[in-house]
C-alpha cells in the first residue's frame, strides 16, 4: 500500500507542478491537490509504521524461537 500511495503522490505532485509552471492552476485545484497529498502522505506513514511494527514483532518471535531452542539442549 505504501508503494502505491507514494507513487500516486509523486504523480500528483508532478501534475500539480506542471499546472503551476504553466500558470493554469486555480486556488481550488491547488487546495484539492494539497489536501489529497496530505491524505496520501498520512497513508504512507501509517503503512510504514505498521510494517515497522510487524518487523519488530517478527524479530521478537525469531529471538524467542532461538532462545527456546538453546534452552532445550
């Protein structure tokens, strides 16, 4: 999900940048682009935080498995 949102965010910013450069951007379209970009950035952040939590959890399980194996000897 993070990759999809980040890619869409990049595309949105490229499109917005082109509109600004050409002078064809209205206040409402700029506001819409900024709101959408903020929502996408929030999704990327939440997804990255979930991934980090899963990795941390996996590492704990892996350490526990190794610790249990050592105890059984």
